[in-house]
C-alpha cells in the first residue's frame, strides 16, 4: 500500500518509514506528488493533523498520514501548543530550534512551575472521506531546565528534562529517545491500530 505523508519533512519521513517497515506500506512525501502544504487554522493538534491528512488524501486519492506536535507548558496554560514551530517569532526572533529554546528560557525565567509535555498526534485516513480516522497520541512529560543540556536530538530536546531518566532528551542515545518520545509513542500506537484495522 502506498501511503502519502502529509509533510515535506525528510526526517519525519525516515522516522515513520522505519516504524511502519513491518507493514506492507510505502511512505511518500506529499511534495513528491506535487501537493502543497495544508492550512492549519485550528487550535488543537488533532484538528490540524486531520486537516493535513485530509488535504493530502484529497489531492492524491491515496490513504494519508499526518502528524501535528508541539510543546505544552503548564505555566502557560498549555501553550505554545500548535504554535510551537513559530514560538520564537512572537518575541522578535527568527523561526528555528535554537531561537525557540532561547525564547522559552527567557519567558520562563523566574517561573517555578517547570512542568511541560511534548505531545504528538498522528492521524491516518483511508481516503479524504474516511469517517473513521485512526488517531494516536503520544505524550512525554517532564520539566523545562534552566539552560540547555546535551548534544543529541533537536527542537526542545536540550531543555526537556525527564525525571524517569534523570536526563534531558538531548542527553539520551537516539534509540532510547525514540523509544520514549512523544512521536515514538504515537507511532507505536498508530502501528498497532493500522495492523488491527487496515491489515487484519
């Protein structure tokens, strides 16, 4: 089965392709099929992921999978949430991982409640009209450090401290990070649902 990934992110493609390897699925980025980015006007991860998957499925006629992910900080009422990728631009910085980390640490200076979670929502559709989308959510909870620690990973990995490991995501080996990350959790749940419902 050919499955269109509603993203142009090469890293995401490689990650999901590896995860879905046990299924008879070939993952293709939407850009390879001439499909542009979908609008993401919603305030929840699930609505945006659904919009992206529906857009890709409608444009290609293929089953589609999409994800929407972000950082939810307790002290900010769950924000930046769906605006995570553009977080730094709200404070005059350029878009990017390093800017996001810098802006977050500045905004959290003096805040004692450091609880936060990285959240990933994956949505898969058999067609744009599929009334029963597969929805998988992964959540990695931890605390925001006061400065970046570790060299691995990307995004907020250097400031996301995981009490269970006593380390940030950026200090963990990639295989340990992937086994415990929000995206890893969501992908494993999605794989189980696809096996049960799409490939019985």
